[in-house]
């Protein structure tokens, strides 16, 4: 059962009241991405939500944000982002990652503040170095690469807005290119991929992020940061790859186990990954949200 809050005296409700002085309409930025498509599926049929793709609003372009009219919206959901962890290590990728994940987010914060809107933003386990077995919302930033640095900068910008939600995720899987889809393709092709066995975390399906966004907005959860992933015991990428092979009717022993060090030696130019990416889900579960088990969700995804 969701936790009830005394909205009459809550600063959260006060901020919500200020935000909803504008018309009760929601804007989803980055609607063409994996999370944007999941939100479209969840909110199908709602006539109070506008789904905007990059061609209409590009948060990586200052002029695009300046030209867009945010005044009709009481809620802005940022589903846009530069997510190529390895690409961000290149000169061109570094510029784009900072433009979208840091500067663009800061501009979106300013737009939300001017519109009096609640801002929902999606973060990443890459803001941490992986030294903790489970990451809480209070852990300090210690990113290992450019992508994580830009996400941390975006989080810092969002946190300056009173009416905000940061949903921190890990190992995201949705419609389109992702680790699970790649492993499924290897299995179908009879290939034997090499997958690291010493990086641990949980999958987060985009449907789960969409459900969490809907939950915090619908329940008027206290503003701030919430860890969101699917539930269950943390697993390695190797474990997950074997599970994909098994669930698709292929021999899981086809997956080759390698260490992170061995993988980095064989693949030059890739970004460093946190060894531990599992997120502590206590805060959002105590608020009343119930994450789905990652392997149950994986089976449904592959089906």
C-alpha cells in the first residue's frame, strides 16, 4: 500500500500546488527513445500528455530549448539523454555527452523553474565508482568516465530545483539496442560471446522506470532522488547473458566468461564500468512502489 502523506502541512504539497498553478499537462522530452516509448505505452490514451521527440525539442541545442514554449506544462519528464558510454570517451562523443546530459539538463531546469513545473529526470549508476556493494541515494558522486561525469553534472543541476524527482537507474533495457537484445542476437546466430563475470548489478527495464515515474507523480511522493531498478539478487553480466541464452532455448555454456581486465585488454577505447552497480531500493519500496523481479521481467521481455 502506498504511504499516505499529510499534504496539508507538507512542503512537498506546497511545491506541488505552486507547480500546478499552471495547467495540469505533462511534457515528455525525448519521446522517441527507449524510455520515451515505454512511457507512451504506459500513458496510451491520456490526452493530457504531450510526447515530444528530438526533432521538435533537442535539449542538446540551446536554441531549441529557448524556442520551445514550456508554459502549458505543470510536469516535465526528461526521457532524453546521451547514453553511449564508450562513445563519450571520444572527442566528438565527449562534446555531445556534455551538451545533452549536463548543459541541456541545466537549461531544462531553468525552463522548468520559469514554467513553475515539476521536473522528472533519469540518472544512472555510472555517477558512482562501484566501490559500494549497494548504492544509496545519499552516496557521493565518483564517476569513472565521461558519461558518468556528465550524468552527475545533470543531477547536480536538477537538485537545485525544489520540485524535482531524480530516478537513478542501472543496466537499462528497453525497445532498441541494449545488452539483452545483443545477447539474444548472439544466441540466434550460434555465436559465443565473451562477457564479464565480475561486474554486478540488476537490470532495469524501461517499463519499470515508466511505472516508477507514474508512481511518484501520482502519489505526490516527497521530492528528491529515488533509486529504481528491477528487484532480485544482483547478478553479473555473465549470469544475465547465460540466462538470455537459456530463456531463448540455446545452450548457456556458449557464453564465455572473462574478467573486466581481460575484456578491457581486448577492447581498446571502452569506458570503465562500476564493478558494483546494484542500487539500494529501500527508499522507493518504503514509499509503496514494488519493483518486479529482474529475471521475471527478463523472461517476459524475451517472450
